[in-house]
C-alpha cells in the first residue's frame, strides 16, 4: 500500500489499433499503477479513455477487436493476452447490458456463486453490500422494473461482490443520484486504502472525480497528456452560470402543462407518484431532481402519454396533444437509435409528421448543426460515441419542433465542452418559447440552465428553490 | 419478501428439469384424459399459487386457441379416414384432439413452471456444474435470455418510434418493420458482447472446479424428484402385473 509497493499494472509504450484501422486509437502510454491507487481517467469524448481503461484492467482481449502493441504487465506477468481470472472487475457505460439475473440479490450473488463460494458466505456478502447501499429491503425486486440509476448501482455491486484487485468503472455516476455517488466513492476509497484495490474511474464530472482520485490520467487525441495529482491538473472553465434563461413573462396564455394530484403506480407496487402537482410555463426550464427511483422518468413518460395516471389530471395547453407536442428524450441513448444514418434518425419525426422533403432536410441540418454533429449526418448512428449518440437523440427530438421538451438526464456521457453546447441548446429552446422539463442529477447543469428547480420525493414535488444567482 | 412456495422454487435446476422431463414423457404414455386433466390442474394451481400466472401464460393459451381450427380440421379428417362414417370419424377426431390438447398443456405448463421458477443464474451455474465447457455455457446463457431481451428491446424501440410520431398501424409496413428489426439485432449483438464480458469477469467461464458449483440438495429437490418418480408408479406396477401374469 506504500508508494514503494511493486506496481500492479505496468504499461510501456502501449498502443492500440482497432481492427480495420491503420492509425492507433491511442499510443505511447507508459505508466505504472501501484496497489491502493485511485486513478481518474479523464479527457474529451473520443480521446481513448475507455479503450485505455479496458487495457489497464486486462479486459481488452475480451472486449476489443484490434492489435495491442507495446508492453503491458499485471503483477509482472505479461498482460497483453488479458488479465488472470479474478484480477479485474468492470462496469461499462450501459448498465442494462451487463445485468443477467431476475432479481437484485441474484445478480449480486452470481459472481460469488460461480466461484464456488459457500452459500452462507454468498448470502453474508450480498446482504452486507445491499445494506451498505440501502437496498436491503429490495433484494428480491425484479431488475427489469428498476430505474436506470438503480440498475447501474446493481451492476456496480455485482462487481464489488467478486472482490477484484482492479476495478474499472466507466462513468459510474452517470445515472446515480448524488447520495449514491458519494456513498460509492466513499466505499471505493475505503477499499483502496484498506484492501489495496486499484480503482480506475472514467468520469466526466471532474469536480466529483477530483474529490475521489489521487491521480489523474488525462487522454487527448489518443495520447496520455497528463499523469499526476488532480490538484495540478489544468481545469477547464466550468459551465457558464450567468446565462440562464430569464424567468418567463406572464403572457396570459396559460401554462404549457399542468399536473394536479397525479398518482401513478407500476402494477400493484407502491405508487411512484402520489398527489403530484406541477405547472410548466412557456419559456420556462424546470430542472427535476430527486434520488434514484423518485419517479422522474415516470413523470416524463406520463407527460409524453406513455402511461396514464391512476388519479389526478395532466393537462396540456388547449389544442395540444402529447403525441405531437411533447418531445421526450429518454435516458439511455443506446436504446433510442434505430435508423441507418444519423440524418435518417434525425429526420424520422419530421417525416412522420408528413412534412415536405425540403423542410425535413432543413430541420435535420439545423438540429444536427446546433448540436455540433452536422458532419456525422451520413454515419451509422450505431458507430457513434456515447456522447455523440446523446446529442443525436436530442437532435432527433428537436427536429420535431415540439413546444414542450422533456429531457431525461441530458448530460449523461457529455464532456465539459459538449455539456456547454447542451446547455446552450436548452437555453435557446426556452428563449424561443418552448417549455422544458429536464430530469438531472447534475446540479451544475441545473444551476446553469434552469429557471426553477423541483425535487421529487415520496412521489410529490416536495421542494422548489430558485437556483442561486438569480436570472440575468 | 419471501417468494411464495419458496421451498419448491429454491430447488436446484436439475431437479426441476428432471421433474419436467418425467412429466412430459408421462403425458405421452398416459391414455387417461382424467389423469392428464388432474396434472394440468395441479400445474396450473402451482403456477397460480406462486404468483407466476401472468399475461405470458395466457398468451400461450391464446396461441393454442389461434391454431385450434387447423388442428380441428386435421384431427377430424384423420378420424374420418379411420372410421366408416363422418359422424363416428368426427367424434373419434375430437377425442384425439382432446387428448392431444391435454398432453400439449401438460408439456407447456411443466416447461413454464420450470422456466418461471428457475433463475437465470441457477440455470447457468447448473450447466457449469454439469461440466459443460465454459464457452458453451456462455453461449447457452446468451441464448436463454435472447428472446425475452429481444422482445423487451423491440418494445422499447417501438416506444421511441411512437414518441417520434409513428402511428401503430404503420408498424405493419415493411419499411417500419425493418427499422425495428435492424436496431434490435444490432443492439442485441452489442449487449450480448457486454453481457459475455461481464459474466466472464465474474468467473462464469473460469476453469474453476465445477464441483463447488453443485447446488445443495434441499427439501424442494426431494419433492421434485419424488414427484418425477411417483407419476410412473402406476405404469410400472401395470407392467410388473402383466409380466407376472
């Protein structure tokens, strides 16, 4: 655990070239990581962070197609062919694709059972982990019915349970609420300090990451451009806080959306929303906060008409209908793309609205350019990076020009630059008279764009606060 | 919350497989419709009591009902061919169809029971415990979850498309079907890779001693195995009687 301890991971002039490409995705990476280190891997989207992370935990041979050059060693054994069994754990960006079992407890226990650990020990480990993260009463809950945040947490717990020596977490807090994220980082810190785990965390939230990591590896353009303590890492300016849209003027036209006493439950479960009241005016940006499972996604889905409240009323402005006039961007961009090109994806809604081709083309061009992905119009959306997919999903909603926008975690997977673009787009929508309701765990983003913040707790909007700073 | 009929549900997957297999074989050996009807009632009761009689089970019956007219024609024609008159043939065909339907229900309900009561992880680890190669187990695991995951994904994609203006009736058009199947296939492939990586890191494919994976033998296992043997008591006794006479 001391700085003199031998390195667990050692890379020398490491490079990786994906199959079908001649230029390396990253190259010239030389580093050594010792037991107990907490390493943050940072850099802009597409800089090679995830690919490097997969190499450093020895999962590259299983997950990536391509050629690795240079030297890579785990505990001084050659690691070019991958890490030894049990050496590493990994939680990738999309939690939904890593879950296999029916229930939370089954998922967390699977790794232990597969190693032949005695049932009593499996049970003890699982119970302790679930209790630590407040899931002890939900152990038999179906995973399919969990929120994306809880799914992410379960995916992380299933890897914590197997006690790996190196744990790679790719955007681990993207869907977690602040409380769960803090709890996770505190737990990881203790494991690194007491057990000598190596934690490799890829994260866009540099402020949160700096509070956890004791070392930053910064990638840019496929090169390791910084390797040192977070305190000395050159920080980019954060989101501009003073450019929030002004609070909407009362034009007497009535609210764009009004919810009164809305109640909703999944099946026979306890209600997710219970007596919720909310009003959204034109030109307003309301940031919806609340812990994982608080009902944020459910609320946005109800507004889009993907479910019906069991009680209460949900009213749009006269003449509006949710199918045409509400645009919903869901949380997971991987589950929202289906067309053969980026342009076709973006033009899907305008085409369904029966618009003439020239109008569709103009809308697509404007929406893609507005989010900085105009140059990707002819690419297959499935080949985009996570952040690019996220922006495409928003462009595809904006192309339909709905007067009400519901955005579920719009900043997930975005780096600082792209988050600033996203903030600008949201502000522009509000300025043009659209009503925007966004669910976010990112307080900086909420402070930057929202005219009002609402927190969901126990199925109700229990707290409303003006963001600090006031409208310009 | 403790699941209902926990003793039976917690039995090891091989015991449940043995029970279902025995029941399916017996259904085709048994000629007595009353016995088959009783087995169906018991299986349906167990499913309902465990809270697993859901829309999916009703859907299976719906599929059977949809195919009933074709089966009716086939069985009645078969009956007429065997007998001398239309009336006798129709009755004979209906009798055959009744027996066939009862056997089919036993098969379906026994399989549904095993699937609903066996977690994916139990299935996976049982296969490893049987000594199957790790890669084969990973493949089977991916296949087991393929259909339900593909359906869930397809529903998700349709939902997203509906959010962007797709009218339900448009789904019947080939262009829209293509826009459904291609992404489902691509996303499924990507997810299968991620899942295989996750399972491999969790040691599913590790060359560990498979003996350690063998599930403990509990009261549920004893009940399943006893039931699997008990249903053969009468046929075996009949055989013994015939042999001694």
